[in-house]
């Protein structure tokens, strides 16, 4: 089965405060429809790796492929477009735009992509919110809803452009067990029902154990490639 | 490709939710532009009034016969002393008549000239105003009054009576306001004048003339050209001065030089006559602009500051926008759009406030003895200042917005999200 996302020989140094070799020769891939987690101690480089994979961090050597297309070396403008279209991202903190309504937050990446009409985008956004059982919050201000709800809105936003892969940086790290369970189930459903590929960095072992594959990292290397 | 509706939508939401800082920044621009418009309108209005005061008294070209010594003394024509070093002591001015030679043909020539709006003959006579046994020295200027009305603003300075009244009265005089006051004379009274040679004439006061310049008002009066010629016992071609108004004032200097050589008289152009006045105007303009630009720069710094703060507050939003696929350029445009909206709205309000304040100044009473025709402060409503004002508002907000928005463009989303 072919890889949706593939990293080849990725190396990264931190230059400040002093030179530090944070990622060493990382080679791995995420298959289509695979739910993978990256685990490791603090400072093992797992988040750093995730941000390289998300195309936000371009300061590395090696090659990165998305849908078998070389991503490394593209301009920021092109990378923004790729991120917009193909990658959904969920952070530890919800990071919603607090002045906007829930619906607007979800619609924003699709509006940027501008492949559909506003009416179509609105319909899509409502669908995503319904799917995550938060349709009733659509017109609330993003700053007025609870933490668990915010994280679900963030997931809806990540899904709005039907991305190839969904990435999460400790998406449950800031949630209570009930909400964590919720988020896990959402991810599971997305994989099973929509065939979405997922790559999640987490500290939560219970969460990781129930996924398809655990990638363990230590000192900037993958232990089980 | 840029999706303007999304970018403007985000910019609008930012501005509306941060109403307080938006209002502060906008008011900064409004105040700067408003003050600029008010100041520049008022200052240039004042300048214009002062210019008019002096310049309208002055013709564009003034032709007269100057009393001066001959350029070539007779000895230089004498061949025997050609190579000698000649010294002539106590040279006297050349015996010359005051009247302009061939004045009437010159006038005809000038009136047909394409660049001449009008040429008026004048006859200046030294006279005494008699009030009982007291003699007041002064001038009587013979003019073609209706031509003067057409070409200068003399009617503005006739504070009582009308130019027509003078035209219709062969023995009429427009008496200087200072003289009228000194001699306690009013319109309808008679004043006796005496020529230098001692002839006494009674003239009827048909109007009072007040230029605002005390020196003139205390000595100068106007009468019809023919009246003055008759008083002096001179013929109809006796004219001492010709005043010319031009269509194109820039031509004044070369034309004056040309007339001098053509008619062998003295011709002075307006710039020569008012050189020091021009300097004063220029310096006042310079001060006006210095103050205005300072105001606008201060407003610009206000915008810079507020946008900088806004971007600091919105760091996480910037990171999230970038993470979800907005490019650095999009983010920059979002903040630039905010700056430009502030600049545009603030600028327009500034123009409005500037206009309202100008109107207020325009209607404020300003009465001074020296300026009889002016009742309110002068204001110059030149549309060019409004164009400059809005242009500067947009320009300064552009610069003030560019620097912080450029920072937002370059901001690394990973650093913000990871909190390092």
C-alpha cells in the first residue's frame, strides 16, 4: 500500500542557543487510511518532526513527499496552498479565532481555498459541525463555548477542505478524560468511515495503544521504523 | 491569487471587535488631516488676502517716466576726449517731462496686444487739499474709473459712494478716507484743492476711498482723468503713468523689458515691485507646510503604534491563519487592509472636520479699520489641499501599516504555536 505522507532522511538542527541535532535521519511513511501516533519523551523531537511534516517548518534537510509529490523546496506561497488543501491540523490548544463565530471559523480555510461558492461552503461547514454533534453551536462566538466543544470545532475546521491527512499535536493534551474519549472516537470514525489518514503526536498511552501504529521516538530518532 | 473578500472580511472583523483602538487610530488620522486642512486653508487664505492687499494695488506692468540722470553725459560724445578719463561732478537729472511721450498711441498699441487684458492711463498730480487755512499735501490721481473697476479691485476700496458716481460727475473726487477724517468731510461735501502752481479748484466728494494702507489713505484721492488734466491745464494726451494688466502674468518681466526699449520709458513689472513681499509669502507658506507635515507624521506614528499592538495581540491568530493555509502575503494584506481602512475613513473624516472648521473660521467676524472690505477671516477652499490631505492620510497609513504587517508576514507560526 502506498504512502500518503513520506519522509526520507530528514535531518534538522536547532542553531540557537547552541547547535543541537534534533532530528537524525528520519525515514518513515503514513499509509492511506492509517491512524498513526508518534510517542516519545519531551525533547525527543516528535513535535519538531510533526511541524516539518505539516510543511510549516522548512528549515531541514531531506525530502518530504505528500501524495508522492515532492514538497521539499517549494515556495512559502505554494506550501500555504498545499497546507490549505491537503493538511488538516489540530493543536493542543484549540486556537480558534475568538472574534469570529464557530461557523465562520470552520468556513475560513475553505473560503481561502475558494474552490466552492460561499453557500456550498456554508452547507459543508454545517455538515461537519453536525457530524461532530455541535451543529447547535454554529452561530455562537468561538470564545463563548467550552474547551471540549472548541476542540471539536477545531477538528471541523481541519476537515472542511477534505484533507488527505489530519495531523494533531497533542489534540487531547488539554482535555479531561471524557472529552479525550470523544476526540479519540471522532478520529476513529473518520478513519473507519471516511478512510482518512491520521498522524497524531501524543503523550497519552491509552490513546496511542488503540491506534493502528505507534511510532516511538527518542533523541531525534525513530526506534521502530 | 488573492481572495479579497476573505481578507477584507477578516480585516473588518478585527477592526469592529477592537472598536476602541480602531477609533483611537482613526481619530489620530482625523485630527491630523483635519488640523492640516484647517491650518492650510486659513494660512493660505490669509496669505492670499495679504497678497491681494498689496498686489491688487500694483499693476502687472507700470510704465512711467523716471527722473534720473542721462546714461551718457555730453562729454562722452565728444570725439576729442574719447580716450581720456572724464570726470563729471554734481550731475543733475536730465530735464525731462513727466508725461509719457506718445501716450495715446502707446495705449492703442497695448490694447491691441494679445497678452494685455487692459491698459489704463493715469495722471498723478501733486496737489494740496485746503481746509480753511490749512494745506494738506497729497496726490490726485486722474483715472479712467470704469476701466480701473474692470481691471483692479478699486470698487472694493470705495467704502462710500460708487465708481459710477465719479464717472458721471466731471468735478467729482473720491477722497482718501484718512483725508476725509482729518478734514471732517463726507460724501456730498465740497473740498478745495490747489495745484502746485497755485490754482484753486472746488471738487465735489462723490465717494470715500480706503485702501487699508494708512499712508495712501492719508494723501491720495481719485478723480476723472479729464478733470485732472483740466486742473493742471494740460492737453488730453497728458498721461504720466500707464498701468497694464496681463492675461499671463508670467510674461510680465520680459514684456516690461521689451516695452522699455520700444517706447524709451521706464517699465516695472510686478515681481520687481514686490520682491520683498514675495519672500514673506514664501516663508509663511513654508511654515504652514512644516507645521502641517509635523501633524501628519504624528498621526502616522499613532497608527504605527496601534497596528503594532494589534499584531502583538493577534499573534496566535496569525499563527493559526498560517497553519490553516493562509500565506504570509495574505496575512500581510489583512493588516494592510486594516491600516488602509483606518487611513481612508480617518482621512475622509479629517477632510470633513477640516471643512467644517474652515467654514467656522470663514464665518468668524474679523473687522479691522485697515481692511474695509473684509468682515470675516479669509479662508482658501482650494480642492488641491483636500486631495493632498487624503493622499497623505493614505500614504502615511500605508507606511505605518507596512512595517508591522511585514513583521506579521514573516512571523514563524511554529514558534508561536510551540510557544518558544
